[in-house]
C-alpha cells in the first residue's frame, strides 16, 4: 500500500511498540493487561504525543473500524501538514469507534495536538490491519532451503580460509 514517509516511518515504530506489549519476560501473553494499564494512565502519557506518538497510540489498539477504506487510503498517502490530512471531525465520520474508546478520544481532543494525533492513530490502526508490511510475509520452503545451502557453502568457504591461515576449524 502506498503511504507517505511519515506513515512509513511511524508504522514501524508503532508495530514495534505493540510487539513490546504482547508478552512478558516469561513469554506469557499480557497485551490486554498492558493496554488496560496504558488506558488508565492516559492523562499522564498524553504529554508524549508530540515526541513519541506511537507509545500513546497503542491505547487505541482495535478502537476503530474502517468501513470507508478509500478515505483511509488517501489519508495515509499524506504528510500531516498536507491539505489531504483530515481533521478528526471529518475523519471520524468515516470510522466506527468502539464505545470504550470514546472517553479516551474526548480526553485526547482536550490537549494541544490531540486532533492530529487521533487522525494519525486511526491511520496507524488502519495500516496495522490493511497494510501487507504490517503482517509478516509467508516464507517459501524452497527459498529457505536455498538460503540454507548458500549459508552452508559460505560457512564451508570461511572455515577453509581460516584453516589455511592457521586457525583451528570449528567442530559442529
């Protein structure tokens, strides 16, 4: 999907932030608990929307539905300062919003930059759901086998060169 540099860069950070929230150090799924905690801290973390919007945007994880994909496709092709970057009041007409998110939206609209932040957040959520970059590509087994063979060949060549230089070869 074609998107502006702004959304290309921010999407990577947003997906990384979500990934950080998914599991704890023991590998247990804790996403919903961490999202709940962040939502309860909304007043405190809103100050970060200017310098780290991806860390706040996760509060709206799964908050939006996108019945009008055309509007979203146009939006994600724009930079925030471009005329095609909608105001929240305009964009909201093209979305469905989960009831739990409405109080968070109201709080967000009360801070400077909140309007543009909500538009950005909705776009990030759209991209998370609709952009092929956001989902890992399925691996082809044949490609994996070819890569393994190439890696083995390089490893053998490297071991041979090291041996020629007088180093001990690695035992496998």
